[in-house]
C-alpha cells in the first residue's frame, strides 16, 4: 500500500488549493464577461428597436409626401 506522509499530503492540498483558486478566478472572469456581453446585447437590442421605430416614422412621412405630390399632380393635370 502506498502511504503518503504529512508533507506529501500538505503539498498536494496546497497544489489543489492553488488550482482551485485559479479556476475560481477564471470562472469569475467568465461570469463577468457574460454579464458584460448581456448588457451589450440589451443595449444593441434597444438601439435596433429605436431605429425600427424611426424607420417606420420616416416611411410614414415619405408616404404622406408621395400622396401629397400625387394629389398636386392630379389637381394641376
């Protein structure tokens, strides 16, 4: 049977603890990155929605102008 001494166990414990801390740091960084991307996506989505509304408004204005032009042409024609 392979028996480990206290020093060996302590060394392994320390190494595992260091690895765990590194993994936790990487996990934290990933969570922060995901949260940042989520906020960016929400901002972009809001901007896209606002642009969609603006496009609709501009299309309505254009339709009104075209209709007025057609009416003017009919009146003068």
